[in-house]
C-alpha cells in the first residue's frame, strides 16, 4: 500500500457569495492583530505600493505606510489605520488619523467593518 493510499479522502466544498465573505471575515478575526497588519501591508504591495508595517505597539496609531509612484509621475504617500472591528469606525478615529497626515499625505481606514 502506498502512502497516498493511506491518506483519508478529503472533500472540497466550494463557497461563494455571502458565505465566502463570512469565511474570509472569520479567518481575519482569528489571526493575531499584528498578523492582520502584515496581511494588509502585503495587499497594498500587491496593488503597487511600496508598503511597510510600522512598529507594532498597540497604540491605535498609523499601522501601514505606503508609497505609490504610478508610471514615475509622482509619489503618493498613504498612511493606513488597520482595524479588526465588527462595528463602525467613529468620527473620533477618523479625526485622529487625519491629525497624523502631512499636507501631501493621504489617509485610509482599512477595516473589517462596514
């Protein structure tokens, strides 16, 4: 008997729509907060940003800083606040993020909420 013959048969379940969204959300809530920040950094890198995760200290500050230079035209700096929450992001958090931005920087919240 080969090793392959000894493996249990696995079944793949294909999920789509809302069920897929729920599965991804569950996965994101089950990883450590620092890993979630690194995940977002990786996503920004995939779409073209040179992104780096800031030092993780749990102070609700800027978590990821990225720079995009489309076709060598200009540098666009993006500061991201990364949050794993089920509720909404309030105006206080938005204003705190805005307070960290220089005149030529852009801010974004990347969150698991609506």
